[in-house]
DNA sequence: AGAGTCTTCCAAAGCGCTTTGGTGATTTTG
DNA sequence: CAAAATCACCAAAGCGCTTTGGAAGACTCT
């Protein structure tokens, strides 16, 4: 059932039927009802290929997926996707993932924009002066950055959490508890979020005249194994930290294992706070010692970004507003006063 | 730069240029070279919207993503995606995720087929007599099932791992080590993979005249917390098992925690084997006691399914061949002889 | 030399929608 | 009451590609 058949059936022109269906004003309400009714009854759905050829609108949002045999997709992605999908579903938006060589994503961005394959894109895990952000900005396609880049001479729309504030609060708490030697097990410090977290820790320490020594900060991709390695390295030092802030729950698993292997205890010998993106399958309260966390649902972020993308596509949102969400500090059993 | 301009520039018809570019035979090789060359030089790329309107081909594969505020996307998905993306990238295929209400995916399948939004789809986590498989089969769109359904009067193409064989081997090993009371901590037993795994364990036990008691099998979604709960329930019974086969590494985390909470040890009091889908961020050899596993890379499966989908789209693959991959049994420190 | 066969190219007709630029009929306005 | 404005609709022109149905010229064959 296509437009031609439907309009013929109604003894109306394609123009009128199209307009009736798309809510244009220049059509009699009575006629519109007839049309809408007939469309529903016959299960008419405009062919999206035809529509996009005519309008250029696709009803899809895009994401360039970095791939490669040695490239791992961030496990957070799936939670983000849950949120994104949840919103997208109720707005008939689809998501197209365009796999790209992790080392050359630009080609793919250019392609999807040139081909008008999607109405908008989002960018995640940005780095300072991220080329993708600059590119997408000049290409002129609507976009939202999940996280923040830095060092541009232009503004851009983003949704981020207050990573610096979160880790500042976490570190401040630890300092208040008497800890003097803090360590940070961070994610990849080429990414902005990691830089912000480190900055937050440093700022909290500085407020008490303390510093975060180079030997007390690790920056690694967020795996259990790396958490373990980092913790061992830190705890086997002569000036081992008495408290650790950790960028991920997955790494925290490794930290806990290392602590156990070394015959230490949490929180007796070591206080631990980790960032929790809220996974349904791994909860901080279920760690052998319930884990204190800085918590922010990445799923909510996904939903919000879908919402903003939809708003930008339909012209409801403009400008380059950045939003920064506060992060909860949830204190559980894994923190205590510094050992004597 | 569109076809019209390019053909005008070459003083050829659109027909000829189109055919030259698409490799049709009825064009002089010399002319083809000229065309291809000019196209490259001017960066001409056919508009996909136009092409799909004309041909119906989209260059995209589809996946219906079950969503909902209470629905969690399987964390395995991201690894699967890595593999899929890895293949898709090198073949200029995109993946479109169509979010659907988890309770009504059929509408979405019908939509993407009716709208010809994708050239093929894949289905994951199938259940016995899965309606999605039946639907997609009658709708006539090329598809591959990742996993298996059962109980149809038709055949369909799938790629699955030998879940039954894997758990059969695991259980057989445990029995050989003298274990008489085995337990199974399984995933959602409405899904085929879980049914097959249980069947494998039962078969191995039966071979030695043993049975898997109802009180010794748990079926839960695969979270750390559920692993913990299941393990506690099992181990606090009067006839607690001396060995557990577990369907996921994430659940195994919970099992290990429960064992520790109860003051037991692995493998002294309990032998443990889990299924490993091969995550980069959580490795069985890094468990406090290295974990024995049945191992099969879900990432490889993703790549294979992309390959088969591509083959079906281009007509290279036909029929309803199902492939079943063998699973490795990797023995590490978490298994030992049954306690006296 | 004329008929048949390739080879190589083209004009034009779709694909199914949106949108431009109208046209009569009806209502409002000065 | 004529002119202007509004309403409700339509025919046809795209959007940019593929594909059908030739057609002109070169070649082979008898």
C-alpha cells in the first residue's frame, strides 16, 4: 500500500493525503480524519526510503563505533545503550552503528554525513581537543557529546557528569578521615573524564596541603586485571597509600583481590572509593566489603542524550549548551579512618 | 556531486556511468576505467537514499533491541558487537539497532521488514519455539539466529556453540574427580542455551547413575548478585553440592564471594567450573583461585554471524544450515577431587 | 552484399515520497 | 458589491539512483 494507491482510493491527490498525514494546516479537518482513518485501516506506512530521498530526514541517529581486532568496546556502552534505546523506542528513532577503524574514524564521520545516513550523531569518550568533535562541528550535523572535550575556540553541546566534583568530594572525605597518602587508579588519561577526576583529587589534596605523587596515580584501561596490577604496584611501595580512589567498579574488583592477596583488609588497611556507573550485574553494595562509590547512572545519560538529539533534530534545541550532572557520593563500609 | 553531474562531465549517459561503477558487463573496459577514475577523482559516492529507493538494498543489517526501564541489555552484547563490527567495517555494512518494547518485538520486526530498512537481521538469545524466529522466517528476510531455537517444523540458519557438549564435558570431569553432588547455576532457563547446558550436565551425571536434583539447579539472570544468592542457597543445604557448574563468569564472581562468606574454600570444599564468553575486562585466570572454564569467544561468533549475513544478502549463502561450534574446556585451579 | 550477432551506449521510465506553484470556490473586507 | 483574502485542494516537478527497452555501429557468416 503506497501513497498513490491510498490517495486513489480516497479520490484525493497525493498532495492532500501526504499533507493530511503530516499534519500540515491547509487541509480540512474533516478530510484529514478520513485520510488518517483510511491510512490506519489499510495499514499504510510511508516508505522511509522514499521519504528520506525527498526530505533528507532519516529518523536515525548515528554512532561511529571504533573497532579493530585489538580494540575493545567499552562495557559501559551497553548500559548507555539501554537508556538511549529506551528513549528512542518511544520516539520511533533507530540507532545506526557504523563500525570504523579505531584509528580512522574521520572517514566514517564524513561518509555518514555526506550520505545523509543519519539525522544526528553523538560522540562518546571524548579527549581534549578531540578531532571528532571539531570535525562534526564543521560538518554541520546535529550532535551531542557524551562527556567533554576541551581546548576549542568554539562551543558545543554536551552532557557530562561532574567528574572533577565527584572525585574531589571522594578525596575530601578520605582526607577528612585522616588519610594523608591517597592514590588514584584512573582510566585512560588521554580521555577527559580521567583528567577531570585526577584534577578533582589533586584539588582536594591541595586544600589540605597534600599532593598526589606521580607514584600514586595509575592510568589504565578499565579491566579487572589492570585494577589488580595497579593496586599491587601501589600497595607494595614503601609509601603505600592508605586510601584509593578508583575510576571503575570493574577495576575495583581487581583492587579488592590485590588487597586480599597481600593479606591486607578493607577498610582497616586501605579505604577504597570507586566510581559506579550503575551496572545491573555488578553492584557496589555486594562487594565483600560494601564499596563506597561516586555514583551516576550512565543509563540515564543515554536517555538524556537521545532526548537532546531528538530535540536538536526537530529544531527544538539549538545553541551549544553543556550540561553537567552532579554525582552522588555514597558512603559504605569500604572507607574508614586512616590506620594509625 | 551526483550521478547526473558526473555523467555530464564525462559526456556519457547516467546509465553507462551507473553500470560502469556497478560492474555490469555491457560497458567497454576503457570507458569503465575513465568513469571509475573520474568518480574517484571527484569523490563521487552514490547517494544511498536514492540507491535504496531504486534497488531496495540498504547495506545495513538490523537487530531488534529489547528495551524497557526494567529490561537490561545483556553485557555480552558489547563483545558480540565487537566481532560483528569488526567484520562489518571491512564490508561497508552498518548495523541498525531498532529499540523495541521487550514484550512486543514483533511489531518492530514487521516494521523493519515492511519498510525494507535493512537487508538482513539476526536474532539472539532465542528460546524454544521462539516467535521471532518463526516470524522472521515467514516474513522472508534473510536472517541468522545466534543460538538455537527448537520445536519448529521448518529449518533455519543458525550459529551456535555446543552448550550441551560443553557442560557435559565439564560435568563429566567433575564426576571423574569423584564428585557425586553436582549443582548447576544456570542462566534464564527459558532460553535454549540454558536448557542445553542443563541437558549436558544431566547426561553426564546419568552416565554414572547420578541425577541432578531439583534443589541443585538454579536459573537466574546472570548477575553477580544472583550468583551469590544461588551459591548460598546451594551451599547451605543439608546435601550441599561439592561441585558447581556455572553459566557465567559474572555469576561466578558471586559464587566465589559466597564461598568465602561461608568460610569455605575453592577447590578444597567446592570445585567450580564456569562458562567464559571471553571478556577482555574479566578473565578466569585472574580469579583468586584461577577458574576452570568452558570457553567460547562470543566475539568470534559476532564476526561469523556478520559474515554469514553478508553472504546471505549477496546470495552466496542459501538454505538453512546450522553450525555448532565446539567449546574448549580449560582446566585451572578451581577444580579438584571431591572432599572425603 | 545482406542477414544476423555482438558490443557499447542511451533515453526514459520507474522507485514513493514531499513540495512548489498554482486554481477554483468561499468568505471577508472596504 | 467588487476586490481581496482565505480555504481546500491538485498537477507536476523534483529527490538521485537503477533498469528496461531499444539503437547505432562493428563484426561475423553465408
